[in-house]
């Protein structure tokens, strides 16, 4: 039986828990963008075979769906007792874009140094920044304000103690690190075959047309991620460990670690790339992709575990 005397320390509610909410809600946004891009390609509304069409579509979807990220972030952060909502809003709007900008800036510097045509023109970077500054950021701000006012009221399913109870010692396979690393195996297995075709299309310059199948694989990945993360959360709660928030996030996000490890195998076995320029571009853009995939899966896993925990504590009798 799950011990229902769960304790949420104040530090968790106001600090690390809030960061988990921000990371999760940033990638609720990414999920909508990925699905929208896949559906557009499947319906032939965008000529995805043209160079840069996928990136352009993703940026537009990114900007237009920032309201969703702000709304979910503002509401969830407020429900967990967060007070620094401005910091939450800024992190929601800037966390993922600035990580991508940092990686892209380094790769662009390398491309300019080598005189490559892969270097992004300065005008394009200005346009992307303008889209983020005047569309994405204001929508995230508006969504945060709306989320705080419409869905920010605390609604705990049961009484929560203010004094943390000690967590008993547990076996090695129930430690958060082991649960986190094992949680990504099944989700990675569900997309392993599709990853080969995606990498082949991107790095071996073969046209990828089966966007409908990719959307199906994406939905399977989300379902498997939620189920596996809920199982890991249940094991932690059954071991009387109430620190499930970050574990659920990293358990799902570890899928990206396995994808990156697979990319290393693909680089040495399936490609003929060599030299610093090609190597840096391959692993740099793959890192950017894995960061997005990791926080996307982490978001889905955390939100699924959150619904699971609320459901079970709503339906049991607490002391």
C-alpha cells in the first residue's frame, strides 16, 4: 500500500518544484509545435522538401504557441505556491530558445571561420530574434498572466503536512538515479527504428516523406513515456519517497540520452564524416535536437505523473 502521509516541503514548492514546472511547460509548447509541423507536412500544406522549410515552420509554430506555454506555466507555478512569477515567465519564454541560440551561435562561428555556406546570414538571425521578441515573448507574458488568474488557485487533493518526514533507506534499484536512467529505455525502444530514418534523411541527404508515420511514432512515444514514468513514480511512492517530481522529469528526459548515444554510433558506423567542421556540426545540431526531445519527454512524464499522484491521493483516505 502507498503511504498517504505525503509531505511537500516548502523548499520544494517554492524552489525546485517551480523550476520543474517551468521546464515541463516549456515543452508542452514544443509538443504542440512538433505535432503541428508533422501534420502540416503530412497534408502537403508546406513544401517540406525545400531547404529551411521545416525550420521556418517550427519557428512560426514556436512563436504562435507561446501563449500555451505561458498559460500552463503561470497556472502550475501559482498552484504550487510560487511567488516569483516574473522569473517563471522569463524562464518559460527564454530557457529553450536561448539554449538553442547558444549552440547555434557557436556552430555559426565555426561555419564563418571555415567560410562555409552553412553559416546563417546576419539578417536571418535578426528576423528570428524579432519574431521571438515581438511575438513569442509577449504571448508567453500574456499566457502567464491569464494562467495565474484563471487556473492558479491551489487545489491539493488532500491535506499536506508542513514538516517533512524522513525517507527510509531503499534498495539500490529504487534510487532516483537508477529510476531516471532506466526510465528512458522503453521510450527509446519505441522510436529506435524511426530514429534511423530521421538521421538518414537529415545527415545523408535523403528526402523524408512519411510524416504521417512519424506523427504516429511521436504519439506512441508520448504514451510509452507517460506509462513508464507513472510506474517509476509509483515505485518511489511505494518506497515512501515523496521526492518524485524531478525523478519523473529526468526519468522521461533520459530518452534523449539514449538518442544521443545512438547518434554517436550512427556517426561512426553509418556516415563518412570527418574533420572538426563536420563533427562539430553533427554533434552540435544533434545536441540541440536531444535537448528539445529531452525536455519534451520530461514535460510529458512529469505532467502524467502529476495527474497520477493527484488521482491516487484524491481517492484514498489520508490520516
